[in-house]
C-alpha cells in the first residue's frame, strides 16, 4: 500500500465505515446527483446497454431505470465500505439466504458447491455468505492493476470470512481444497464481458450474441461439483436476500454449455423482471459486432 493510499485514502474510508446507514445513504444521494447529472459517469455506456437489451417499455421507463440504477450503484459502493465495521449479526440481518438447506444437504453428502451469480443487486454482500453456509466460500475476482488499491479493497471486502481468489489462480486453489478433502463454495459472477481470444462459445444474452465464460461449468464437470444459481432480491435499501436455485447436482449429465445456458436464462429473467439493479456500467456488449455468423 503506497503512502497516499495508506495515509489519505484508507483513513477516509475507515471514517466512512463508522457512519450510520442513514448518513451513508444521504451521502450516496449526493454522489448520485454528481455522477449522473454533473460528471455523467459512463452515461453513454449505460444508455447503450439499456437500449440494446430492450429492457425498458418506453423512453420514460428507460430514464427511470437509468436513474434507479445509478442510485443503487452509489448505495452499493458505500455498503461495501460499511462492511468493515459491521458485526456478524448486522450482516446476517441485512443479507441472508432464503433456502440455505440446499448447502447443508450437500454437506451431508460431503459435496462442495459451484455458486453461479452475477453483478446484480447487492452482489458485494455475498462476501458475508460464510455466515450462512457450511462450506468455505471462495469468490473468484479479477485483480486490479493498481496494487495499492487492490490491497485496500481486499482489506474491506474480506472482513467477514470469505476468501478472494484471483481468476488466474482459481484452478490451483480448487485442486488444493479437493486434495485436502475440504468442502468449499466456489463463487463466480459469470456475466463478465469475456475476451474473444480465450472464448469458444457465443450465446444470445438479452437479445445480443456475446462471448460467454464457461469456466464455472467446466470446473464443475471436471470435479463433479453441484451447480446452483443465486438470485439476489433487494428487499429495500441495505437489505437483500438470496434465493438459491439448483441447476444440477450431477453436472456431467448435461451436454456441453447446457449448464451455462441455464444460468444465462435465469439471469436474463431476473434482469428483465427488475432491470435497475443490474450493473449496466460494464461494457458487456462491446464484442457484439464480432459474433460469428450462424
């Protein structure tokens, strides 16, 4: 962690983490105004994504979704900082799994779990999932190029027991856990915009053909790990629940890409139901013009 991050950024974030939610959301409202109206942060990408995916019923509805997304976006930023000074009881009160029995049933069968989710709702809260499952949670992420910032963000994100694994080291960690016969929950937000050079599968998502990550399915099949989908439901500001849906207990019974297709269908249904909580700032459709012809 460099000097500026250690002496300036970290103390500011630490101070913010001590503020009550009421104050945090007041600041979040102010930040929303500046991001949306003044700096117009990624407005062009967000509008393009919304228009391409056709999740709105009209121009008026599109603007509503756009604004609600930015309000949610700033809320989640401050919620992530707040994690650092939240107790386990506070976390469990504000984020819980509606049907955790599925994980305990797999524990009785001595099985780990592949948890497929997305950048939707309060996905950052998944880092407290250790309070709700018997398996050890590992979340796969892409490391930041700024190492000082990465160290700082991990410091706030890892406060509640989950582990972060670089996507470049995920295979090694899984093999290690299996070798030691430890049960784990392998979490991956599998909706990123993939790099074309490493992708062999294209699929229509929200009406646009895009390159799709298949890593979760491949790892699940390789190690015979059950696959579940986590649907995040925002109850109200700062309160979320997860509804877990079993995709397959025996992934090798499915044809290649079938599990990925099921995941994408469930995610698309969730987005179309309440689109404002999906992370539209990501340039998810940047490869749309490079899709192979059918």
